[in-house]
C-alpha cells in the first residue's frame, strides 16, 4: 500500500473526488497534489486581493486608497498610520460637528477622545482620554482636522502624561527606565 503524503489542502480535496480505485495510485496523488498546490496559490492570491477592498486589511492596496482620496503616499510610514489617515478621510465627510471631530480623531488615535467647544474663544479642544503621551501620528491628525474644521476655529490638543503620583511606589526603576520619556509630564 502506497501512502504518499499530500502537502496541498486542495489537492487532498481534489483527490477525495476521484474513484476509489485511484486510492493507491502515486501518479494520481502526485497529480492532484500538484494541481491542488496551484489552486492553493490561486486562493491565497484571491484572498490577498479581496483584503485590499477594506482599509483595515489592505496592504499593497493602500496606495490606491490614498490616490482616490487625494492623500500623498508615504511608504516610510507604518501601515497602521497610513490606514488611520485613510479612515479619517473617509469618516471626515459631512457637516462640521463635535461628533465629526471625535470620529476623525479616534480613527487616527485608535482610542477614546473627547471634544469640547469654547465658543467664547472661537475654538475647540480634542482631549485624548485613554492613552498616555502624544500619539505617533499627531501631525497627520492635525492636518485632517485642519481640513474639516471651519477656518475661524482654533483647535487645541490635550494629552495625558505620567505624573509622580502615577509612578511613586507603583513602578520599579527598571520599569521607569524602559518607559519612553515622552509620556512623562515635562518629557521631551
């Protein structure tokens, strides 16, 4: 009895459709394994292409999204930052409101933000609630908000930082040394 190990998932499936008298045929097993391997590659390519239709799963298709939305492509940026710019641009359509700013900011930040308006100062504030320090793609967020806000309104950003009360007797020296300085109040 010859039992060849078939490496292709779809090759094993193809082989299962053949009549039982091919069960011990190494030639048919090899043939179905070769055809199945090609089908496996085809399905992988189809899945990769389908992933490009969704911003959150796109990789090489992000440049197409950026082109369609008029966003300059910067291949040196991480994929998650490029996706955030695209999502923000997609969310940023419509009448200007606090919820629009919140929606756009959360697309960049990936966390919760609060938006408050100060009409007497002709401005509004975007406060990052559930993160510490400055988000890595803040410049992209600033550009997106500038694009959606009325020109007469000023925008301020508020960040959370680690304070002495947050680390005193709660973090070891080793943990503090591994924490980026930018998330401490007064850090660079």
